[in-house]
C-alpha cells in the first residue's frame, strides 16, 4: 500500500471555537504540512480544487508549485482537477509547467467536482457535466501526447496545428479518474486504461465497491491488462487515539459539530454530499473515516483493501480544523504505527 495526504484546503470557522485563520496562514499551513509529509515518508501529497463554498483551493497549481519548491521526492497530485469546467489547453500548459518544475512528480486526478456551484460560476450547464468532462479530458490527452494537434469539438473553439508548451517532463503524466457516485468516471477511466480514485469519503462501502467493480470489469473489456487497473481510495478524515474509548471521548463533540456544520440541506437525499454517519460511533463502526486506535484504523484500511484491492490510501488531517502541529503529529503517528503494518499486509507495485 502507498499513502497520500490530501487537503481540499477547507476554510471554515473551527466547528467548536469559531476561530478562522487568515487565508495566508491557511495556505502556508498546507505547504508546511506537505513538506512534513515528505519527511515522514508519505508517497504523495494532493491538493483539491473547489470554486465554491468555504475553500481556498481554487488554484491548486499555485499551491502545488509552492510545495514543489519545498520538496524533492513526494509525488504531487490533485484531488480533483475539475476538468469539466476548465480549458484543456490551459490545463495542459499549467500542469506541464508544474511537471517540469518538479522533475516529473505530477499526476492528475480528474473529476467533475463535488460542488455544484462551479458550473454556474463558469457559465456552464451542469446537466452536461459528463459530456464536458469526456470531451475535455480526451482533448487534454491529445495535447499531452501529440504535437500539431488539429481538433474540433462542442465546448471550445477548434484547434489547428497546436502544440502546447512546455511539454510534460517525461511523457503523459498519469491521470486518475475521481469517482464518487456515478459510473461515468469508472467507464471513462476503463476506456483509456487509466487508474481509478474512489472518493470513499461519505457513502457506505458498498456504494464505492460497486463503482470499483464496474471499473475493473470494463477495464478488462476494453482490452487492458487487469494488472494495470490501479485503484486508490480516499477517507473522510483521520483522528488517532490510544484506544477506542479515548477516540470517542476526545473527538465526539468535534466530529459531530463538523458534520452539523457541513450539512447541506438543499442536497439532502442526494448521494455523495451529506454523510449518513452523523455520530462518531457510527463513523468508527461503519464510515470511511479513519478514527480510533491504531489497530482499529489498520483493520479498517485492510477491510477496505479486501473489497477494493486498492494500491493507494489517501488520508486527510485537516478535516476538523486541526492546527499545524496537530496535523503533523497525526501524520507522524500514522507513519510510525499504522503505515508499516498496512504496507506489509497489502503490498503494492504502484510507483515502482
């Protein structure tokens, strides 16, 4: 198993204290934690992209560029690049530049995004989101693998003889497809022989297992080697304590206050937006959140691996408004007490 740290750079008041750091402090925190993650032996650090809501992740290339300057080894991912609302030419240019600056450490995770408001912001029809994603991704692939591209499509002006610069550092960067609720992303990933990144953040395990099963079936149906069907899985936040009882006592109020803070009443009943695990006891028992003792977290990750057969586990340490020191302390404990056991029990050849 490989391990990634993800931040979508949430910027909401602390669910208990109401404190809100400045934008500058919050962005600096993300880069500092990413640099610490490299020192602690994590394989990748990812920054999300949001254009609506209480987030500061509207420009992930800038944040990842700052992190590239502070690191030398850790892979730099997105989580996700909302390709459906972006110009593929701009995406090709921006991330190839980052790829060059980082000497080939960039991988994209593309998706249509988890905030519905960004389609209106960019003047796009949300009802066409999957058509937008498919067309724009396929153009991005061509821009990164071909020179002198001639192209015509529905959602942007035609191209004639276009070669985007700079070129990627060492050929086409790996592109994962973020998958949360729809079979569309697993289908597109399978079609192109790309890996799948399941959100594994809000819904019960069976919902994500269905998406992964579809991906693996279609991957092979498209003629790709099943051994190359890499899968990654997210998580709904990481909180570690010595025992189950200590985890409940320490984090119950914080967890449940955050659930209440992020509840979206206008999306109630729509899959993938509001967690059904509203108490910490439910989250520990059945949710994707990694909360509890080190052994509980080990067992949960290995339980997901038994179903998902995933190669990469993503963890998030800033979900609940933790400070920089607490985030790094949590990452250190995970790296020392949890990751070695999971790596041994669930080895992976990803990135080897």
